[in-house]
C-alpha cells in the first residue's frame, strides 16, 4: 500500500512539474510520518523514500534509532528552543525556524557538534492567526539574522497557508511565498544556495504548490493514510 501510494504521489509530482515546465528533480518529496511508528518509516524507506517529516522531536529521536542511517528527517513542527539540542543532533533539516532565538540555540548546539545544518525560515504567508511563522514583513529581518549564524545554512522559506476546502484557493499563498523568496534572493539574502528552496504543499494541494514553484512538498495522509489522534 505505502509503496503504491509513494509511486502514485511521485507520478503526480512528475505531472505537475511537466505541466509547469519544471524538472521533477527540482521537487523533493517529504513523506510526513508523524504519529506513525518506525515500522512505517522502514516500509516507506524500503520502497525508496529517503526524506521523512516529523513534528515532534521526541518522535524523531525514537524513530531515528530504529531506521537505517540513510533515512533523513525534516523537522516541520513547532520547535521549542529547549529542544534545539536534540534537533541539532537528530534532524537533517529544520523547516520551521520562525524566530532568531531558535536559530541562535540551534547554532550554538551545532557548533558544539561541529556540524552545519540546512534550515528554512517559516513564514505565515496568509497572516493566519492559527499558523506559526514570521509575518511577511518580518521575513527579511529574520532571514538576514539567521544568515549571520555560522553553522546554519539558510536554504529558503517554508509555509503552511490557511486551510482551504479547495486546493486552488491556496495558489495565491504559494505564489506569494515564491515572490517573497525571489525578493529576498534579489537582495542577496540566500548567499549559500543557487536558488532558494520553497517548502509548500501537502496531500491536498501539492500539485498546485509545484505549479507555483515548490521545491519541497510535505505529504502525509496521501501516503500513509489517516493519522490517529495524538494520545
Ligand atoms: C502534518 C503536516 C503535513 C502533512 O499533511 P497531510 O495533509 O497529511 O499531507 C505537512 N506539513 C506540515 C507542517 C504538517 O504538520
């Protein structure tokens, strides 16, 4: 089941990329395995999936020890600064750096580990009071500050737009994130990358996000099925 779902999603990624004249290689699929056990991650990995998304640091810690070392974890949840040490040691990318204080904590622990880490700045592009992320007009300052931290590599922006019943309604938010990233790139704020990453799009709307330039899509339900509530 999981293997078939991954194939199906990959086919849809290819289709959306082709439709917008982009190469499939530009889009990385993150399989969001939050609230599923390590056995599920192993099954998906056996089907060729490398990147997994988690939103609780304790879950990353637990699963990391049970899966092959090639498996990579992207952190996509709210990260408390007091969990930065574990995140620095276990994750391959933190997509949700929404404040300088968190960046500073991560940087400190990364220095101690003699390691650099790829991060994204999380932006609340739809200005939704239910969503985390820096406000659009704070993005420049945040990206600039994070860029000064030596052990962080600021690769781009991530967003979770307001929930919409219809995927097409998310398009404007995806477009706005791309335009914002382009503006910041023009100002030289992503010196470490050729072009900034855009992490946007989930099970219901990743095809629209790809048409608007997503380089990372985060897909959970469409691969693994319905999640159980957190107990
Ligand atoms: C849970 C989650 C996803 C995956 O959502 P699905 O609708 O299950 O694909 C993507 N991004 C973030 C930040 C999430 O927390």
